[in-house]
């Protein structure tokens, strides 16, 4: 008999989350089933018993996977099975990883695999907000060493009110959408997007999230105590040589400190640090420089570098490149640096450089999103590339990694709110990082803003971004907030805090905290300092280009959008697409049409304005309702003995009877000079109420000749009757 252990968490609005263990996946080190309404997630964790030799980091791997069957769907593709992780799944993995990783003991180096599987969903609740809680609970019910538990929640502000874990539908109305991960005591991670909110409002959202997270953590603590897993397994993954550690610090600290405060550039500083280490190793004998000793020397030397850098900042206020804590590195930028793209820009801040390009496309260029729970299309894309040469590394460039997807998503969130509503173009920004020493994602935001303005996209406001850092000790009692951090300051520091926004508020943020005890006071100070930095960088951007260009580049596609009644969509498309295909071929345009909210949205694109105008005229003709008495410019489609058929509106033909061609009596149509393909002006004089056929006249538009004495209007030669088999026309009845 299976007796699972179940714990319940009640949210503020009455919804419940249950954590169940002991029923499924019992061979894993830890296994928990999380349920919320119809959403069910299975999280498992397995850890190796020992660390691999030579490992001095935390080899954690987090996988999140959504089963298409969870929402009653078939996967796409030929194989009809789940394939590589989607961007959404990768971003969810990163959200969980970034909270868990800092909380494993520093000396724990065994491989740990966290697997989170979505098995059921009703498509209403967002599972990414529950993945972190499920993963932490799986660790909690295992004996794997972990300084948690943690929980993650999403906070949305809907109609002015904060809500924990809003639904997909509710989130569409939110002006704040952030994910917060924390322990019962400390905030560990924040990521999300906002619609130009203040720093104070963002802090309020974080505090609101933490209150619920505390309750979730307390439930996990109770679960551990009930299962006895609050006592974790013993391990020994490090063998240290304290005498060697002291020797490295004694002989090298002063030299490293001198380099750390010298203010050298990245390459010169790196070379100097390597020289110090190489000289130390050169003075050792072969017995003192075994492979095991080399590993320990490198490790201890890294600790010396970290301490020297931190002491320079905390004791003397001097950073690695000589800047003050609030100082931003020199910035230069330019636009229209490339002729081919529809917009381009280079943004360089210190030793970080991003080249961004903008491509404008039509509806046919939309990205199709086919995830388990989301089936949609995206009209604004941002792709971020980080080639190895940007940091001087000699290695091949492979496919897009998780880091590139995460950094690109942050920049995408930063710029997305500034794209005009109902913008007719599909926009793709590509950011290629050419140099990197500091935040390249924030350089992407700045370069993206510049390239959009260069492309003539009428963005609402320009956006800038900055990466902040933190060096602290004594649980935050002594600290320094760093503006525009270097790569080493990120690697050796205690916080990486990225903030983007306009002059009027924050649009996106990403924060990772690596230490315990970060107070809200420090966060508030960091946000205030970040705002000053953002505004400085924004000023530099506007020195390059003050506002979006008035028009698109000459080689950019031109797009016009018209709205038509829903009932005319079929008429514009035609049977088998015949009419719309003919219009595209004859006018040299690309025409797309779709029904949105009960109306037809028609998008017409071409490389020149005349082609677009010709296509729109054809479409308007199709949707126009013929009116008796109106004059139309038509084209003769065929000539018959009794008259000519004229297309006076696209898809609408009428009969121009021989008697209506001219005031003078005609024996044949040819006498009038009218032939197939001619453009003529006609007047709609009648619509048959039974058949819907149109009667046209040309003579009604011609001056009437003076009547000779004794002449009448009667024309017996031309009967108004014709056999039904003649279709629209009237066959003359010869006498």
C-alpha cells in the first residue's frame, strides 16, 4: 500500500498548491508531484555519489520539458514527438538554475540533475511559475546537500493590484510581470518586464512575492522534518593543502593587489595576472608541481585575485580599470554603418561592443510559436549572438546556447513595449557581440534602440540598459554598488543586476544574487544608482540620433494595411486563391489577409508605392458595393455581337449593350472602335433585382447630339430581349 506524503499551500486568493512525494518516481534521490488546479508537474533530482576528479565547480544541470499530451495536443514535425527544447523551456530552465546553483555548498562538486516534466495542464495556469517550487521540493525530500529550500513565484500587477501566479489571460492585462526566486530569508533572483514603472513599484512587487515565498519555504521545511531529510548526506569532494594555500597568499597577494588597483585594460591586466602565477610556478620543483598541486595552486590563486579585487573596491574605492563605483565607461556609437540591412548601429561601451541590424518584413515573415501550451505568432524578434572571438577565445562557434537565448530574451523584453501598436511590419533585430567585457545584453538593448531609430521604426521612446554589481561583506553591512560592471566584477562579485528603461520608467530587469543577507535597502540604492547610469547612457544614445528617421530606407519594403468587412474576405481571395494570386502577379505586390476579431485585415507590401496603390484600388473595388448612377473606369473583357462585357469593378462584370455604346445607331460593336482589353468609362444604369446583373451605359457619359426634325428616340432595330442562353448580354433581334 502506497502512503504518499502530501502538503498543501494556500495562496491569497484561495487557490491551492499540493506537494506530494512517495508515490511516483521513487528510485530518484528526490521526487515530488506538484498540482495546481489541472496543472501537474513531476520534479525529480538525482546526484552522483562522488565528484569527478579535478572538478572545482557545481556541475548542475536543470531540464524542463512540456509534454504536448499535457494539453491534449500532437507535436509538430514528421516524427510527431517532442524534440529539442523550445525557447520557453530553455528560459524556464534558466530561471530554476539561477536560484538553485548558488545554494549548493561551495565544496560540493557531485553532478546533480534536476528534471521537471509538465504532464498535465488546462492552458490557464502558467507552469513556469511552479517549476522552481517543484524542483526545490524534490531537493528537500532528498538527502542531497542543499542550503535551501527556495520557491519561485510570478507577480503580475493587474488593474493596479498585485497577484501571485496570474493566469495566461490575466497576464495580458498586467503592467508588471516579474518572476522572483528566494529563500525564506533572501531574494536570490528577479527577472521580468514592466511597462515603464518606477523603482519603488518594482521593489513593492518583489516584497509582495517574498511574503508568499516564505510560506512556500516553510511548508518544504515541514516536509523535510516529517521525512527526516533535513539531515543531508555526508560527502568529501575537496582535498585541501592549507600550507600551500597560505604560501600562495603570502607570496602573491601584494603583487595581485598592485595589478588590481593599477587601472589597466582587460588584456594587459589578464596578462599581468598570468605572469604572477607563472613566475610562482616556475620557482617550484617538479615534486612541488604535480598535477594535483597545479590544480590547488590555480584554485588558491583565484581566491587571491577575488580577495584583492574586493579589498581594492571596499577599502580604497578603486575598481579594476581605475573607475569610481558610479562611473560609466566611455561610450561611442554610430548608425547606418551597413548599407544592406534596413537599419544598423554599433554601440560600444568600454570594451563591450554590439553590432545590431534591423530587418523589416511582412506577415509571411512572422515566427510561428508551436509550444505545448502556446500556439501563436510573433511579429517582433530579437536574436543575440555571442561568438568566441568577442572574448579572444580560440574555439569553434557551435549552435545557439542557453546563455544566448536568455540574454536575447532580456533585450527583447526591454524593447518590446516601445514597438508601436498595430505596427504593420514584422521586425527582426540581430545583435552580434564583437567585443565583450561587461554586459553585452545591455549593449544589445542600446544598439537595438539605435538600429530601430535608424530603420525609421517610430518607437515610442528610446531605451537604454545598464548592468550593476555589488561587493559586500559582513552580510551587507559594508558594501559598494558598482555601475557598468566588468566581466571580472561580475564573476568575482556578489550580484549581477541588469536594468533597462526609458526616461519614464523600467521596462525589463534581470537580477542574480550570490550572497545571503542582501537587504531591501541595498536593492533600493542599487536601483537608484542604476537609474542615474541608464539616463547617462540614454543621453549618449541621443547624441548619435535624436529621434527615429521620418521614413524607411529606400530599399525597405512598403506596407499598407486596410480593413475590410469579414464577409468580403472570400471575395478578395477568390476560388482557390485565384483572385488574390492574380492581383499579386499583376501589381507586383505581396498580399496577406486574415480575420481578426470579426474583421478582415489585409496587408499589402511592395518595393514601391505605385504597386501598393494599384493593389489597394483592386481590393477596394472588390469590396465596393456597386451603386446605380456611379461612374466607373472599366476594362473590356469580351466583345459579343450584342455588346461588350466590361469589368467595372474587380470581379464584377456588366453588359454594355450595343444600344448603350453611342447615341448614333450601330450595326456592330466594332463600328464603335471598342475592342477587348480597352479601358473605357461607363455608368451603372441598372441592377436587375432578380438576377443581380449589371447594365452599363457609355452613351450616358457622351454629349447627346441635337435631334433632327421628325427623329424619335425609338430604336426598333435593337430588341431588349435575348435568349437566356446568352448569359449576361442581350442579342440584337434583326428584322
